[in-house]
C-alpha cells in the first residue's frame, strides 16, 4: 500500500463573501521511498495540498491516508501526535529558534517525545553527520549560512525518524549553490535512507532531483511524469507543455 494517498480532495477557503476553491478534487498516491515534486504556478494550490497532507488543515471533501490511517478520523490532539511521529515538515522559511544552537534545534522534537538524554544525543550526532553539520553544531542560526540553516531545519524534520518528509519550496530562500546542496541532501535521504518525500517547487532545476513530477493547475491534477535524468531545461519545457 502506498504510504501517502490523497483521494479526491477538495479544499475551499472563505474570503469575505467569496469562496476560493484551492483544491478541486485532486487525487495522487506517493509510493514508499519515492521522491515526488509537485509543480504548479503561484496560487495553483501546492502549499494547500502539502498542508492537508501534513494534517495542518482539513479538507472539505475527500480523504488523506498516511500509512493506512485516515487523517479525517483523528482528533486534533491525535493528529498532532501522529504528525510528530510520522511526518517531517520543511518550509521555505527555516523557522529555527534563534537562541538555540544547530544541535539544540535538531534535538527539539526528540525532547518532546523522549526523556533518554543519551539516546537523543546519539541520534542528533548521527543526523548532524548526515547533514554535513558536525562542525557547526554549536552555531546559532545567525552564525549559519542560509543553506546550513535549511539543513538544520531538515535535521529537525528528520529527528523523530518520520517515514514521510514534506517540503514546501525548501530552496526558495537559498542561492543556487546552497539550493543544490539541499536538493542533493533530500535525494540522498530518499535513495540511501528510504524516506518518502514530497517537495513543492516551481523551479524545474529543483524538480529534476525528484524521481517524478506532478503538475497541478487551479487545484486540479494536470499531469504526472518521471524525470528520468532530464536536465532542468528538459523539465522546464515539459512543464510548460503540460500547462498549455
Ligand atoms: N487561508 C486562506 N484563505 C483564503 N484563501 C487562501 C488561503 N490559503 C490559500 N488561499 C488561496 O488558495 C489558493 C491556493 O493557495 P496556495 O498557497 O496553495 O498556492 P501555491 O500553489 O502554494 O502558491 P505559491 O507558489 O505562490 O506559494 C490561492 O488562490 C490562495 O490565494
Ligand atoms: Mg505555496
């Protein structure tokens, strides 16, 4: 069974007396260990889709199942716990706590769930190593580059060992070199560590790191295709073509 299934999901927002349909009945499945990019123009519903997958908002219709569990059947409290244990979230803004070091920011989610200090320290060491941040562990966010801050945020997302990582424009605030290192890290987490990853982006040069691309427009599914070693230019052309 696919670990992440979105089935005919509708999401509407009420803005004054207007109703905005952000998602208009979208369905997709993400396979175990897959790295999927979601592309679409600004306002097409990408972030809304990711928020619903994370259980941060609830759909008006349709269902979202993660590892077989229907998010709609959970109370807010159950959802919070489920999210903490099963989903790692990464946003465009790194959202690190400025007064905490890299090491402390990464260990934060573990502190919420575990009282075993030794196990937490060992886990954080391992994560900082994977992230290439071992020699930055005592730096606070203002003493880290943008790319390093995003890697700390990815470490925090991975701390509880979630099977699924959801990333919304994770390279949006980064220069191209830092962006590339974050993309390589995400790809490695998928290939070497078996994580299932959904990444929202509107940059073809970022989407090429994923194995497949889903294009959405006006909250609806448009197309899904494999990247198959495509270059950023190939993918840009394919993306433009799909929106015609
Ligand atoms: N809380 C909200 N209240 C009202 N409308 C909203 C709300 N959140 C999103 N929308 C609307 O829903 C639509 C989809 O928004 P969403 O943030 O999912 O787009 P997006 O594809 O992530 O765009 P971007 O690439 O600019 O981040 C937009 O038209 C947006 O204005
Ligand atoms: Mg968005």
